[in-house]
C-alpha cells in the first residue's frame, strides 16, 4: 500500500477569467505540489531491508532496539506517519502525531500503534498543548535501547506548544499574535518560541536522550536551517537569550508581550535560566537529522512542467524573502522586463521564485501573505500598457495562506477591472489587508484545501506571447 497525497485539485472557478491561459498555469502548480508529496519524500530517504533500517546511507540495526517510537508534528505529519508505519511494519511500537486541524483528513490507513491528533495553527491552542505533552511523555519513556523516529514538517512550532515553566498557553498565543502582526520573519518568531518552550530548540532531543533519535524533516524555511524548521526540537540551537531579546527590541514588542514572557526573557538574558542546548551537548550524542524535501524540489518540478507546456521556464531563486507588497513590485518588474526586451527568457515565459514573504499588518481585513502579494501585483499590473501579457501567481504549498482557506492568488491585468465591475476597490482592500474577499469575489483565489505538505511558498511570473493566437498553439495540459 502506498501513502500518496490525494489528487491536488484547484477550485475550477479560478479558470473563468481566462480558461486557456489559466488551465496551463494550474497544471504547473499541480506538478509543483505533487513533487513534494511527504510520503514519497520519506520513502525516497528511508527503507527497511530485513531487520535493517536505512536512512539515506546510514544503517540502523532494528534488532538492537527494544522499541521503536514514532513522533511527528507539522502539516505533513499524517502522510509522513503513515509512510513511516508502513516501512517499519511490526517494528513499530507506538507513536503520536499532531497536525493542523483539517490536515489529518479522515484517515483509516494508520495502524493502531499510531495516534493522530489535530490542533490549531498558527495560533496554538489547548489541543496542541495536550498533544505536545503526549509527545514529550513518549520521548521521556525512551531509553538507550530505543529508537525514536521524529517526523518534522512546517507548522511544527505552533503544533508543539509546550510552554516553559511559569508560562501559559495564553502567553504563547499572545506572543505569537504579536510577532505575526509586526511582520517578524520565521527566524525571529522561532528564536522567541525556542526560549519559551520545554521542547523547542533541541530540548525534545534532551528529553529523549540517551535514545537514538532519527529526524526526517520536510523543510518550510528558506535555506533549510535545521534549528529554525519547527523551532529545531532535535538539533543544537544556534540562538541565545540575547538573540531572543534582540527580536523584541527590533520590533518594539515590550509592551505587546505578556508580562511573564518579558520577565522570562530578561531573566534568561541575566543568566537566571539555562540556555537551549548547543553543539556538543550530550543530548545530541545519538542523533541524526535529514532534510527529505524542500522548496527547491517543488520549484524544479514546476519548471519541468512549464517546459513541457511550451514555456521558457527558469527558477530564479529559492531564497525569496521580504515584504509581500515589495516582492509583488519585483515580480511585476520582471514581467515588464521580458515584455520590453525578451531574451534571455523570451515569451512565453514562466519565472519561478521560491521562499516566504512577510506582511506587516496595517488594517483589520482577512488575508495571508500570498493573497496580499497577488492583490498588490494586480494593482501594479492595472497601471501598465502591457498588462494583458503578464500574470502573477503566489501559492502557499500547504494550501492554507494565513488564517484562511485560500492557497493564494492568481492575478492578471484584468483583476482590477473585474473588481470595479462589481463595485470593489482593490486599493482599499489592500490598504486594509483584506485580500481574501477581493480575490474570492473576482475569481482570482486559489483554493486546494489542505495539501498535507508544506515547503514554503512559490511565486510565478507568466509572460504571454504578444500574438494571442500563439497561446492556442502551446501544448495543452
């Protein structure tokens, strides 16, 4: 039995504005998502040969372990856990998985030894705390005779919220909300999280020691730094109390954070609390961590599919960062450059950029970073004489962009006009960070539902041939 993702399907309403062009775009997006199926990524990296488990080229003799535990957290925990259970077979003793609400779907394919739980993301909830406690308790059971297989994917930080002593769930919720509002990067957010947790920043490995810990990671962080992905629960932490406090000062968060959080950070800075475990700590004596999937794999798959459909396609970067509105400006500028000068990537063109943007909240609307980028791009395109030839897409690979059911947006030179035709003003929606209702109303919203994978975001710039007839001659999806 294989554990593939369910078929990726976009809501067909997004096709209405321009079926010929948009069907090709959706085919490219679908290829990117299929390429980062978590279960297949895990199978490429781990296999059982008799009583030997091989992770990449490292063998683990299962005969020498009395027990094998599986713990998993993140938006891909369910398919990763299913694949791991099938690979381990009877060697699996017990396991606990926690994923975002809705990302577990209705799974009847998990063995009884694995418990699948759901919790809230991005703001942690009581279900997440309970799940984190169960995972911590299972890790504490492990001995030197046991193997702990840790399955980590994007969203793991919020889904494993075990507050440090003296802190509460409400403290973590308020801290997370303040960090999201101010536009902090994922590195900054997780630096604070690691110093407010019992399990983040290498502390889960400390709980499991002296067991052997093998971590398989599906990366949702630009550059795949292991201590940032899901707040690095099983690897040495490179951040310090000073780094955590620097985030607070950089964003002026002292007044926005709960008093207990500020007190803990100041006490840590003063040396009253031990820091998170660093390289050389005994907790990591028997640990191995492997990245099994990332943004680059999705981007490369998109490039290949675009080429099959007749586009001159290239991956420009997988290190994209910055304010969503500013990235939109760059995306539109790239499209204009190709319209004006053609080579080296002449139309029909598909430019691919991977990474993760941020949004500094200015309004009270509903949206996410990908939708904000798309709406900002639509406004920029509307001002251009060449607007009919350029489309911009911003896609959250997990299928949930911010606290919405949208995966992002697909906009072109008609997006603003279509809004005006039904009485909507795109500029006022953007000013209020209210991209979701606008994109939904004009048919530019990308909707997949939870994809059960998560490898950051993908931004696409499409430039169409000047002769509309040439589009019909492109291969059909």
